C-alpha cells in the first residue's frame, strides 16, 4: 500500500516516494533522531511470507551493513513495523547508471571510472563472503561529484529458495527497463549468469558475469544477450556468443574487449576467478591508456614537426624556385626560397629552446622505443582464424574449431594475454602481423592454414613477433582427419613454450594431465578394442597426475560405456564401472555436462531407465549447450525409442558443434539405418569415408545398410575391411550377411568361432541372435534373444527398430520381448 508523506515509520518520517522496484517501494524519509535524510525500502509481502527467507535476508543484510567502502551504500537499519519489513540506507542524490546509459554514449574515461569504482565495491564485498547476485545498472548510482555507489547488497538473497539455487520467475524478472529494438525485452534476466539461468547455485563469479554485462552495455549501449521473450534471453545467455564490442564502439581498446570477454565466459571456470583479478586488469589498462594520452598530448607543436620534416608550406611542397608562406602554428610569414637545410638551421636559431626540447624528447623517445621493443617480453598473443585452403567450404567450420580450441587452451594462463575469439574474427581477411600487433596491442601473432593433400590434412602454423615480423616458430603437421582434435592442444602448448611463458610445476603437471586426457579422447574416438584400452591407460595417467580431474573420470566412464556397447565386456560389469566413474566426476563437479552425459548413457544402455536417462541428457545440454557428445548420445537413445526425426535433429546439432568428429559424422549412418532409410545411411557413410577411407565405424554402418538393400557382396567387403577393429559384434554382423546371402557355411563357421570364444571371454547373446536371424533360424533366434534379455545385453535397446529382426515382428514372442525390455 502507498505510504502518505508525513507518515512515521518508527523513528523515520516519510517525505516522498522515490519509486518502486522488483523488491518493493522506496521512499525518501528523515531520521527524526539524527535529522538526516535516508532512503526507506519496504519489502513486498510476497518476499516476507517465508520466515526462513526473511531470516537469511536479515543475516546477510547485517553482514552487508558491516561493510565499509566509499562505493558501497551504507545500510543503517533493518526492522519491522506492523508486519512490514523495511531497510534504511543512506540517501544518494544522483542518477542510476541505467539513466546515464539510456541518455547518451559514455566516454571511455567515464566507463573506466564507473567500472573501477564498482569493481572496488564488489572486491570488498566478496572478500567478506558476500555475493550481490543482482548487479545491473538499476543498482548502481552515480552522484553529481562522480562517486559511484552500489546498491541493494543482500536483497537478492531474499528471492532465493532455501536450497541456495537462484529462483527464476519469468514474470518477476522481465520488467521492461530499456527497449533498444521493438520487442526486445530486458530486465534482471539480461544480467543473469548462465548458472543463475539454469537455477544452479551461485558464487562470487556470478557477480563477475553480471558485471561483464554491465561493462558491455556501458560500451555498446545495449546488452550482449537479447531476446523478445524470457526464454529467448535465457537461451541467448546459455548458448550464444556476444557480438564484438568493436561493432558498436570502434574505438574500444582490444584489451578492454578481452577483459569483458573473459568476464562473460559461459563456463565459470574460464571466467575471472576473482573480481580482484578483473580489477587489476582494468586498472593496468587505464594506466596504459592514460600514459598514451599524455604522450599524445605532449607531442611536439606542428611548426616543430614541420621543421624536423623539412616542410616548406601548408601545401607540403619542398621544391625551390618559388616564394611561399610557411605555416608554423600561430606564426605565418612570407620568406624567400631557401634550401631545406638552410631553412631548418634558420628555424632552429629562431626557436632555439623549443627546437632543442623537441629534438631531446625525440631522441629519448627513440631510445625508449628501442629499449621496449628489445626488452618487452612476449606476453600477449592473437591467434588469427586459420585459413581453409582445401577448397572445401565444409572445412571452414573445422578451421574455426582449431582456432577457438587453441584460444581456449591458452586462456587458462594468467601470465599470457590472449585476444578473444570474437575479436580476432575481424582479421580473417587481413592477416598482417604488424597491423594486428599494433591494433590489438599484442607482441605475437599466430597465423595458420589448413590444406588437404594426398588424402591427409596438412595443418600449418607460424608464430610471428608482431614488433619486427620475425618468425619465432613454425610447424607443419600431416594428420588424419580423426586426429585433428589433437592439434588444438599441441599447437597451444607449442605457443606457450615458444613465447617463453613461465610455467610453474603445478601448471606443468596440469598441462601433462591435459595431454593425457586429450590423447585418451582421441583413442576413445577410434572405437576399436585397442583404442578403448589405450584410452583407459591415458585417462588413468591423467587421474594420477591430477586426482581431482573430473573430466578424466568422465572419460573413463565413457570408455566403460563403449566397452559394453561394442560387446567387449559384460554389460553388468562395464556399465557398473561407468556409473562409478561418472559418479566420481559428478562428486568433483556436478555442473560438468560430460559427467551427466556419461551417466545418462549408462542409465539408457545399461539400466533401461529411459526417463532418468533423458533427464540427465537434458541436464547436460542445459549445462553446456555446446556439448556435441550430449546431443549425439541423446540422438542414439531417441533412435532406440523410434523417435527418428528428433534423433536426426539432435545428430545435426552434434555435427554443427563438432565438425572434426568422424564418430558424429558416422552416427548419421546408424540413425538412418534404424529409421529404415538405407540409401541415406549409405550416403552419410560414404561422405565419412571420403575424409578417412579406413574409418571402422563408417565401414560397419555401410555394411549394415548394403545388407538390408540386398547388396551382399558390397556389405561383406565393407565388413571385411573393418575386421581389424577386433569387434565381435562386427563378426556377428558379417555372419548375418553371409546367412542372408545364402552362404550358410561361412555363417556357421563364424557362429562356431564365437561360441568357442564365449568360454574364454564375453560374447553378447545379441550377436549370436543376429547370426541365427541371418540364417532364418526362428527358434534359435528367440532362444538367444531370451538369453540376451537375461544378461541385459546392451544392443537389446534397439530390438524394436533393428531391421535385421523385422521378419519376427508378427510373432507374439517378439512383442513380449519388447514389452519386458520396457521399450515404448
């Protein structure tokens, strides 16, 4: 209810309304005891019904009131009158940052002034263990004397549920505060961090992200993440990359772009880890810009530069034979024509003191520049977009992935300044190291290109000293397409070594662990028996080097998932190990998409818990919308459930996110196969084999599709080409094709081979059932499928859509099997 002027609230007399916010009404009041003006904020009843919330709010407000900093609003009192909760603070005359940003474009000096004051306030609060949770222009006041005050510390705590996760109320947080384009809605939601948008727990790094949004908005005049609805804004925050600041503010310093980009990192581990780090970078940049401005301000007068350069007239002519006017700042006089030397000497005599001052300054500057150019360490680098010289437009995405991968690897080293991926995009077509070095203020530039020669990919990289364009290092690698993911890490490590970045023993151990992890992933993606075993070795080494390496535990979980899926280990054993490793990863970092994806796969393939698995896949995708594996493996489950169109959609997203993965490209062959679209399956696999002729998975899926079209000879050829993978499932599929082709002896020979092996190692009963199905042994097929059900054989999840068992669909025993598996 509105409060009339003159009303007394305890010791405070209300003077006038100052406005309303999301939390309640704010009034100007007078403290009758001390005779000073204060601001009274009355909290809306909806926020004060929960006693636990109110108690937590009071605790945090008390803590905030103890903070002492010139850029933090002072909290005087918290209280309650007639069940209405209020908080009294100092009254600040001035404008909100929202009003300033909305009215005009701020200068760079104003942006730095506001940013440093806000950062200082946050640093004080964070050091006391207090997170603001709602940094936005409405909560930042600028007084007429330029002093900035950060408001409402502690109030955001009131809006959180007891679990500590941030509540997301679409109706409460989409207040229209600025409208830069018709239909673009912005409010508190636009300043949320990705973890807030997901409803996850928050920490001080959440304030850093919101602060990054404010920095972006002060510079660009608009927020980085927009949308026409609450959902659109959330989607933008979670998945989209902000546009370069230079697009809206051409004079923005590249280093400022980097600072804002790091503050806006989606993954909080890649963000500034403390506001103090961000504040240090801001102050250093401001100091450097101030020095440059002072040097420019103290540049020699125009007449002196003319004298030094030998200019003879305002038109720039220096030849003899004419009388002209010499332009010398405020001086202008006709003179007779003389030689440049004579003129220079005469002008030196006339302006002796000033000239010697200019010459002295010039000599000192030259010495300083020479010293800096020879002594300044190589402490900054721009990784320019790798050029695709293969002639294949589809390789553009791969070139970009390599570029972004190197940048992401280097971001982790605070001693090296790395220009953001968004900023370097503008130099795709002008890769001159000197120009890049000058415009981005970096000491080194990495230039790269990709070629396709003799069936292999050639990756060339050259690291150049931007100051004198000398080559620091160059490298050329010929890689198989499947090994491209290794190039990111290798190139990044080479850049670190060649720039001479000092690496501590702990950082070196982390680098070594990342090496092991990357190699493990590469072997895992080979999808062969040897590859799985090698991957486990490398992931184990990574864990030895770094016991809390959650990603390596997720990698081990994936290995065990694949060992079960490819029939290399009993599913009960392998999926149990996968769940254990996924659990370890989640214990270390429950916000890791990879770990949720690993767990989802085990729930789907090992436990047949479709709903629980789907929930984990969705959690993984919300945590990291760019996780290609989360989309790919979710696509596998959708295929098993017969949702082929949605499965294809997820597969396309996976390929867009990871263009270098042959596994994902081959995956289309499987999805089309289970959708009974065999021609499409063949086309997809052939595209993969053009990139990597010997890739086992594509050969296998191609064999499956050929067999269903009755092209048995081609199917057999592909299966035989893939035999080196060591897959027993593939042997069974070959036998299935022999049976369909009428080559029963060859089929029986493989059947006997697998039955003999089953006494020594695990052989999936689903594989045996495939052979009997190819031989059209109805009773034996059902008997082995029954055994497969008892052992929970992995491939049974595909029974309903596997075309190799279509001929059994009319038998009631088949429907019974599908029902007992739990397939919809």
